[in-house]
């Protein structure tokens, strides 16, 4: 389930990490793919919340 979610949202996660390193988008790698993401990063599941969705956070 986690891997499926990461595959669906990898570019949002990638952009978030790239922006932490360098805010000049011209220096970011073009044509980002899931394979590139997986080569660059290790995904670990923690209880920290990262809001990657648009719109306000609501309690269900």
C-alpha cells in the first residue's frame, strides 16, 4: 500500500526534496521518473504528517 502511494505521488515528493536543496528549478533534473526517485531516495514510513494534498486539512 505504501509503495503504491509513493509511486502515485513520487514527483510531488521529489519536488519537495529538490526544493529543500536548491530553489532554482532550472538546476533540477529534467524528466524525473519513479526510477530516478527510487535511485536517489530511500523511503521510510514514520508517523510524521506531510501535507501533499491541495486544499485544507480536515478531520474525517
